[in-house]
C-alpha cells in the first residue's frame, strides 16, 4: 500500500521551488512556505531539512497535514553580519521537504514522524527540493555599487516592486550609489528600465513615444547629474572616514542616515576605509556600527590589510573580539603573508594572540617576504 501511495503526488509547495528571503543585515529574516495536501483520504506527514542548520531554523520542522488541507511553515534566517556570498540565488543553502502518507496506525508525535520518515526506503516518500534566493534593498545597493548588472536584474525580477516602491529620498540614495559605481550611466539607465521612477532618478526623460520602447534618457543631463552626485558622494565618503577615525559615533550615524542609511564606497589613497580607521584606533562601537550598516568586514587596503589586521596592530582587545564575533577571518593574510596571529605575536600582544588562538587561528604562521 505504501508503494502505491508513493507513486502519487502527495503535496505541493507554494510559492514554488525557490524560497525568497528579504535580507536585512544583523536581523532575523523570515519567509513563509505553504504546503498543501493533495491526498483526499490520508493524513500526510512531513519534515523539513536544511543544508545549513547553523544559519536557518524551520518552524515547525515536522508535522502532519489533514486530507486536502494546507499548513504554513516558516523559514527563519538567523541574524547575519555579512551580506550573502552569492545572491540572489544562494549556492550553498537548500531545503528538503519530505512527505509520506500515514496509515491510521502510525503515530503523529513529532519524534515518531521524524524517525519514521528517516527510515522510509527509497521511493516511498515524496521529496521536494527548495532553493534559496536573497533579495532586498541592501543587496540591491550592494549590487549597484559593484556594477553587477546581472544581479540587479535578478533582484528586481524576484521583487518587481523594489524600485517602483522607493520613496524620493531612498531613490536619491540609490542614485548616489550609482554615481560611485564603475559604469554609472549604464547602471542608471538599467535601473530606469527596470522601474526606477524617472523623476526619482533626477533624469530628464522624453516620453513622446507613449510606451517604454519610445522613451529616451537625456544623456547629457543624466551624465551631468551623475557627475555632481559623484562629487557629493566623495565628500560624504571622506567625511565618514574622518568621523570613523575620530570615533565620533553620533556624527557617523548622522552622516550615514543622511544618505538613506547606506555607506558610500570610499577609501583613501592607501585603500583604507572607515572600518580600517576605526579598527586601528580601537573604536569598537564605530566598528560595530559600520558593519551593521553594510560595510564589508573583509575589505582590504592596497597592502591587503583587513580591519582585523589593523585592530591587532592597534592593540585593542575589545575591537579584535568584536571583529571575531562578527565573523572576521582570523586566518586572513596580507599580500606579504602576515596573519593577525603573526602580527599579535610580533608586537608582543599576548592577550590578543591567545584570543586569536582560541578562535582557531593557525598556530604555525608563515611569513614570506616579497
């Protein structure tokens, strides 16, 4: 009888084979998935498994569905302090929904369902694989700043209201990010094509054609606008770097909030960012703020120093601890091969060296001169 049941499609998943999660840094992110029973007479048992149990929770992970009814389970992403390494589609995160029809004699207790489904022989369950995609304004901003046209298109495709729903202020903030991207005019043109309001973007648009195909952007006005915005962006970036170096938390928050909560892509002639500056100065609260607001935890200067390297050089145990807690790579090496642990030992910082060793830093550090 179980063999007959397994040949039938027992459940269907809504909204489909991809779980789309609106990503926000340092916050729990949730997505709802509906599981609907297609069985007219039998109760269906299910369980949900993930390839990344350290990052995700499922509520409920195990349950039953009455005949021809539905249940909604929630996928919860634990707070993440860095942007996903790939987006929208995650290459490492997946879910498996396993379902099977219960006989009347089968127990419906969660622990019994778990072991029962795990012990089912191949071909007696329905297995549904779910992929994961991350979307949201913070990822759109990052994709724009990196000049990643493909990621921008895919993000908007999965949330087609993300651009049209932007307020004037948030649209301005996005255009400021566009100005510092590698191909600002092309990126601005793409965003308008994808739905960013023409007036929102500060561009002149000829709509005489009456449809999208007939619209043309006034190139000279657009480029002039972007150049002005780029200059303003550079000024803001320099101001943020200065505030971070001084440890001026209130000024920093004001500067970041003034550009829609995003941090301009800016570094000095040595490649140092505000996060580098705050790290070497030991301004722990500033470091935490910059990372929460989306600054790259592993950004590098021209010599390959990451914020953790400079926090170690600065000798601040609390800043080193904060960076480690936020996920910094304790084994990262500079261009010349120096790791944080090597630097701590070379400078005689025993407490920091022990902290790094406890955080699984390499105990044998090699240093190669170039």
